[in-house]
C-alpha cells in the first residue's frame, strides 16, 4: 500500500510536466531526464489483457497490488477461482483472475451490475461460476478447501454462494438472524449474526470440522464430518440445488472465490488485501475503526469508574 501511495504521488506531481508511455506490462513516466518505470506481475498482465475494458493506470496499480500481495501471503496459489466483481466495467467483472478464460463466471439472467460495487441479486437473478469442485478442482479437495464471498449490503435472507450435488458447500451470511455454512457436508454450522455485511470465508482443513470466518474472525467452529465434494457448479447470489437456483439472495456481492484450505494467517491476509482494494474504490464495508472502538469500550468504562471513585 505504501508503494502504491508513493507511486501515485509521483504520478500526480509529474502529470503536468511529462507524458505517460504505456508498454506491455510497464508504465513509463517521463519528465525531463527522469524515467520512472512500473512493472506489473505476470499474472496482472494476463488479467489486463483479458479484460473487456482496459483499466486505467490507477486501477492497474490497485489490481497489481492485490495480486502481488496475495502471492506474497501464499494465498494466490491456493485459489481455483477469484472474481473481483466490484470492477471498473461490467465486461471485466466476471473474469477469473487466477486463470482468465477458465471458470469465468456468467450472468445467468439480468443480475443488476454497478461499477465498483458488484452484482445485486433479485428473483431469478444470479451468477454461475462455471466451476464444479468435483471435476474442476485444482486446490479444492475434500478436507482441504475454502470458499468465500464479500457482501456489501445487510439483508436477512438468501444464500450467497454454493451448491448441492451429493453433499453441500454454501454460505448464508444471514437468514433468520444467523450465519450458516456447510463445507462438503450435510449439516449446517450456525451462529447469530446481526449484520450480513463483510467478507465471509468457509474453511475446512480437517475431516471433522467446518469453520466460518467473518472479517478475519472465526465465528463458527462446527464439528461436522466431511462426506463428498459437491458435484455441481457453484452459484453466486443463490446456491445450486441439483440444477435449480435456490434461496436466491438480494444482497450486493463484490467478490467471490473458492480453492484450498487456509490458515488463520492466510484468512487475515486475504481479508486485509481485499479490503484495501475495496476501500480504494469506495466499496469497503469492513470498519477497522469500529473494531478499535469496540476494543476500547471496556477501557473507557473502566476509566469512567476510576473517575467516579476518585470523585
């Protein structure tokens, strides 16, 4: 993030004096005899080339920082598909960033799209990942897998990603005031949830348990044995119930993924990297300040009691 801010500051300072020359994978800024070069990750070059609308230089930097960060964190190589639905253009939003052209999502009906925000579900509207974890998996295996969705709106209904085909993997951020998950199993793990906004990751790294993380925090550690891997394409803004979109969601989702199982460190890193991107485009919903306030409240109350005693 620091490198990005420095580069953008230099870009602004040079804007009135030089010119920007674009070459493959490189942005060259010229001002007099000064030359500043920005090289992108190889994976980022492939993403830009596959996008229907070429992103701006600033957006390229955001995407490249996300890619590089996830590579550095050991997350990138775990993912089978990863959609940043909150993109600069609809024709670039359904691209599988991990391997463009493979498991790109499709808008099955007329799911509403908003630039830099993502897709909002409605009756009959959802996305198909075109990824069947049973037949298409690269990193997703029975007892070492994860799946996630970034939800921007607070609604108390609907499944936002998953599928049922033999067994079930899905996430419902909030139905009846509860979050619920299944991961290669036949039973829900649930927990009370007052707000559906945030980044949810269902994770299995043991045959005996399925976990849910919301905004980096593990909220469910559910004892449920794995059975089989669902033999069905995962849907987004619904779950694929043996070929039928079921429990459709009217929420707005900004990202989704599936892949191998993660450690707590990787869950935290993934959440932070994605939130940095979301915040930069004005789409972020995870309030770090609110977490800080909640952590400080006990200390504030303790200080109030000390003042009362002193008085």
